[in-house]
C-alpha cells in the first residue's frame, strides 16, 4: 500500500495506468507495458488518482490472466488486491515484441499507442539491447542524491508527496530510476549532487561564435549538471544572445525573438532526451552564429526513424528520460516535438529548420536578421573588438531602469551604465565577465562602471565578491546643483 500511495500521487505515466473498471481491452496495456519497461495497471482508480474501489473475484482474476496468456508470446502477469485496488503487475518482456489480437502496442508516457510496421521492426531488432539509462551505476548511493533537485522535480511535476532521504529508494523505484538500493544512470542524470563525477559525458556546451564560422568564440557556457539544469542554462544562454523585439497586442506587450523561443526549447529538450549517453567524450551543443542556431546531440537518429518519417514515427532512445521530462511538463507526448517545432515556425512564417543526421543529430535554425535593427550595429562592433556600444542600443536596452534611476539622481547615465543597470535588474547574480559580453566593453571598464554606480548609490553589493550578488539600491537624495 505504501508503493500504491506513491503511484496514486505521481499519477499515470510510463509505468502506471489507472482504470476505474475492468474491460477486456486491458490486453493492449498489458502488451504495451511488456514492450516497454513493464508497469502496473491499477483497477478501481480514477484518472485523477482517486480510489473508487474494485472487487477481485476468482472469475475476474482468471479473465485477466487468460487475456495475458492469449498475447503472442504469452505474458506472465500477477494479479493481487491492495486495499480497494486491484493491481496487475506486468513485467518487461524478454521476448519482445508482444502482440494482442494481431496488433502491437507500446507505452508512451501515460498513453498506450499502437505501433506501425516500422516501429514493430525496430522492436524486433533492439530486443536484446539494454539502454544506457537503465544501467546500474556502481558506487552511486542515496547520499549522492541532491534533495533539493528531488524537491524541485516534485514541485514541477505537481506531486503531493513529502520526501525525505529515508524514503528515497522507494520513491526512485516507483519512477523506475532504481531497483532497491541500486540506482540507474537515469537517476544520476536527474538527481546527482555531482553528475560529472559519475557520468563525465553528461555535459551541455553553449557557444556564441563571432560571424558565421566556428573560428572565433565570443561567449561560452559549459554545463556539467543534471538534465533539468542543462535545459534551463541552455535557454538562458539562447535568450541572452538572440535578437529580441517587443510587439504591442491590445494592452499587452509581447517579446519576440529572431527564432521562436518555444521552437528552440523543443529542440533542446529533443536533443537532451534522444542523445546517446553511452558515447563518451561527447556533449549536447547549442551553437549560435550570426546567421543561424545549431542544436546538436550525439547519437544521430534512432534506428527506424529516417529523415523522411521524422516527426511521424515515434521511437525513443531513452524511455525513462522522456517520461521524466513529460512528468515536469517539458516535452511533447508520443514524440510530437518535431511536429511542434515545424508548427511554431509555420505560425511565425519563418523558414523551416534543417534536420540532418550522421553520428550526430543536427537541428539548424536560420536567424531572422530583420530583428537585429539597432542591435545589429552593436553586434558587428563587438565582433570587431570595438569597446563601445552605439548610443541607439544603449537607449533601447537600458531605458527603463537606467534612465528612471538616472533622473532621480539628477543626471543622465551613460549608455553603458544604463545597460548595466538593466542587466542587474534582470539578473542580480550577473558577473562582471557576463556584463562585459552583454555590453560589449572590457571587464576592466565594466568594473569601473560598477564602481561609479556603486558610488552614486544606485547599486550595492550583497555578500562577498565571490558568491554574493548585486542589488538595485534606492538612490541618494539629490542636492542642489543636480549632484548627489
């Protein structure tokens, strides 16, 4: 009942199906679980995870066992009663693929879906292969799990569960991230305190190149952390370096980027979910050029997926990782990510991204240079090493924070100082190095400007130089003569 309680709170997913009443169509779910990673069917539970109750007679038990036996090959299941719930335990099959009534099914997140012939062939071919995400990571213990990462996952997946280190093994087992006290690679990828220590290849690189060639690096961010952090850092890096403009729609202001940010997010999620984590010495890459953005993951297309059927056939390299992202509402179900990207680009009337595959899988997006406007001048100047941002850019980027604060102290700030204030207002943890890249001047000049703003009483430092942060301060009272 303790395990059932966890399953009810987690809701339906890759390994769990709720049904209020028995029907003979559950043979599809039985075959689907056997073709995937195994799972449990709970009879007497509503879609919302509420126990409605279900009786288990000898007759019903015989019907369920008979349904599983009539699958091809036969599937051995166990049927038991737990409180008011009938639990059907379905093991992962050792002789995949399994069919019922001449059709093949597989589990995709919280759905059972019929497979097409190409997907069935792929199941046959990959029958005996153990995916990397399921491998036990020797030496990884419960104490190596970061509780704050587990709690973040619980919050984002909207689960009503209280977690403590004592019940971590049970919780991880229900997510199929552990077997007893043996933790799988997928658990390390999501919850390790130090992911890099156990899986050095789990890395994401973000790079901004000057120009259109992979020659001169303007900015770089290496993320050696869990997969959710990798996604968050990649999106922050993209938003930092893409051109943006604002459009007024009715009473609201909408920010738009030169590539739809949601399409890029789907591409990054797709790269993280589908990368081949067994390939050491590799990483997911987010590469920004003046004319394009490339999102690249190791592993290429999964067997059975071709450039022609990409976005139509759903075959996943990492079922557990995909399920985890779906639980926190950051991925499309049943492999609709590529279709969503295409739909988003079509809606914005932008060029379709170019998808290509070799040992790597590439998603290449063309940038809309019409978004550059005044910002294009700043990019070109920075790329040439000029240490001054154009006045137009300074006025547009920092006008709200910089100018309003500047007016309060009785003097106008420089364009660079307005940008610095604007960036600190957006991210109090920004560093002098990051400000140097954003403003387009040297770090030494950034530090000089920070000192000026600090002396004016416009910003203050909270905590030490390392580990502290900036804060927009209330300006000092203006004295006669306009000087503070």
